[in-house]
C-alpha cells in the first residue's frame, strides 16, 4: 500500500466545542422537547426588523430572529425566564407593505446568552393561536419564504 501524500489528520480536544455540546445536550434535556416536537414546524429567518413587545407593560422585549407556525426565536438584551407564559405583541412591518400588531400567547421554552455579551436568545412556543393570528403568521412566513 502506497503512503498517502496528505498529512494524517490530527485529533485534538477543544474545550470550547465540548462546552457548547454539553450546553446543547443540557438544553435538550431541560426543555424536555422531543425531536419531533422541535421539528414539527419549519422556522424562517427574519431578514427585516420585527419587534416584540410585552402586551401588559408595552415594553420592548427584543426582535425576532426566526419564526414558524409553532413559535419564534427572540434576541433580547435581558434573559427571559424559562417555562413562563407571555402575552406578546408582534409589531409587523413587512417589505410588501403589510403592517399590523399581532397579539399572541407564547411560552418560553429555553433561553441562553448569545455569542454577543449582553444579548440573549430565547425560544418561544405559541399557544392558543386564533385563526386570524395563524393566518397573519403564515403571511409572514410566505413573505420570508418567497
């Protein structure tokens, strides 16, 4: 057998990657979602600014990173409590010109610090979506997917 002209790959331990894998495994266990539940709805990355406000205080919670029929991922400047129910208002301003405010109920299912210090990412699962809210979210998805 001839010797390979390419150097042999080196395998090394990377503590950062190991920590990320450990955190990911822990998040999967803590939020207790099955793989099927996590993948039930496709998510679409938001290419424009969509603000999320708390309905009760009318204060800004952050902006949507991605959204699907099952929930959204929020970027904020403060951590969110996990397994808490929120009454959110999505401020919608689409490139097509469609605008509006969409009140939704959602539960935070996980939250972690973002790669940027001082920023946090939280996953929310929608609950009790009205037909009108589902239709509006589908319109957002259609525009993002188009």
